[in-house]
C-alpha cells in the first residue's frame, strides 16, 4: 500500500512530461509520504512513453481515447489511500500536491480540487478559455445547483475509497465536472483551494469550441436524466 497515487493522462506530451515527472518527485522529497506515479497513455506517437519509463513512472497503455476514460483506467490501477491528478502539460503545480494532501488530512476533506481561476495571471489562460470556464461554472450552478469556482480543473486530491460511491458516465472532457458534481451531490466533504496555474507547454489536445459545447451538452443531459 502506498500513501498516494499520482495519476497523469497523456497523449503526445513529450515536450513537457519529463519536467512534470521531475516536479512530482521533487515535491515528495523530504516528505514522509510514499507515492507511485501512474501514467495512462493513449497511443502517443512521440517519446512520451519512453521518457516516462526512463523517469521510472509506471505506464498503463489505454488505447481507448478520452480524458475520462484515461482516468477511469488509472483509478482502477491505483493503490494509494489518496489519489492525486494533474495534466501532463506543465500547467498544474505538482509541487503543491503534498500541501493539498496534508490539508485534506488535517481538515478531513474527502476531495480537494485545485481552483485555477482565483490566482489566474492573464498570460496563463487564453481569454476565450477563461470565459468558457466561467460559462461552464455558471451552467453547473444553474442546472445542478452546485457552485464551483473552477468546474473544469483537472488537479484533484481525494480519498480513493470514495470512488465506489460515485456514478461516472463520461469518458471525455466532461469527466472533470461530472466527478465534482457527483462528489458534492453524494454529500462527500468537498472543497476547492486556489493553485498557481501555468501556461501550457506543447500542443493542446482540447478543441475549445467542440469540447466547451460538449461540456454544456453533458450538463444539460445530466440534468434531464433521473439520478440513480
Ligand atoms: N490518456 C489520454 N490522455 C489524454 C487524452 N486526451 C487528453 N489527454 C491528456 O489529458 C490532459 C488534459 O488534456 P489537455 O489537452 O491539457 O486539455 P486542457 O487542459 O483542457 O486544455 P489546455 O488548456 O490546452 O491544456 C493532458 O495531459 C493530455 O495529454 C486521451 O484521449 N487519452
Ligand atoms: Mg491541460
């Protein structure tokens, strides 16, 4: 058993993955926490997998596409009491994982989500992404009555044991908001903490308009579906 599993989904992230893995390792140096790094890779055609293996991460191949799909596969393989997540693109501050995990334990949260928008510096996120994020927060609040400061954040630290209680349908980008909505609606202890978000290294996998609209469609459909 390890204290924390760090799960990272990748698709062609050779430009950043080495730095991200180094940052994760540095983050845990000098802490008493034991950890594993699971990289869930979908058909990368660049050196992502080779770099991850060189750096000692455990690589799980997942040929089915999708951000949510990758996390489901990674979570099923995780052995940690806690799970931490982040993108492979250098945007999320891996060095803050131990601090967030400590906060979770001290304040007895089940799920802590990193909030990118409170501290956001103008260059770190394009204007249309920022507006899209606000619109998605508003939609989640109007349709589901859940007020989130950053519904699309992909940096979370949570207790692995809560996964059994959640119904997670999305295999794509809406997985992020679905996960948070499920946690809140199931009455689990949820909070958001501000984190420092950085500009992406490498090419984006997101198709802003299509993914943004896909997220809104997901929220509408979920509102119309009777809950289990
Ligand atoms: N395994 C796997 N990973 C994926 C897939 N699609 C995206 N990812 C990874 O999921 C993370 C999030 O994707 P991003 O392209 O960064 O999406 P985003 O953060 O919404 O968009 P940016 O603001 O441009 O970074 C990255 O680490 C991607 O490499 C996929 O189909 N499979
Ligand atoms: Mg990203």
